[in-house]
C-alpha cells in the first residue's frame, strides 16, 4: 500500500546530460507491486546507462506511476481535458525498455 508523491533513485554519474555510461550507474530497476493498490506520483530515474536502461514491473496489485488532473469547465461541469504529471522522469532518453510482461494487475503509467 505505497502512496508516495516522489521517489528518487540513482544518479547521473557521468555528470553530463549526453548518453554515456558512468562508472557507478545502474541499468535495471524492478518495481514489485503487491498488497493494496500502489501509487507513485513521480519516479525520478536519472539513469546513467547509455541507452540500455530497463524498468521491470512485477506483482499482482494495481500500480499507478504518475498522476492526472482533470480540467473542468466550471460553467457546465464537464471535463474538457486531462493534465498528465509525474510518472517516470529524468531518464533523458536512457530508458530503452519498460517490461510489465510478468505484471498481472492494472498498470497506469506516464512516460
């Protein structure tokens, strides 16, 4: 039952925003969603893995990576649009794969 606004994982060890591999970067992150429904508003992944970064999602409980805000027309009370925020951020083109093939819950993700 994770209900978190932001999680910061890893670091850009090369010190540049270009695609490059730093000496202490990581390549794979596994998120296992179990228990009650889970929510992570922003998952900051400043990966330093060239272009080979991978996020693996496993488990059996609904997972929401990101958040939305409805834009409502006050005059008639209808939703005019949806703003998407958060999700997986700071990967800077270094995230090659999101693998949720072993995940059996409902997944909502902003990339």
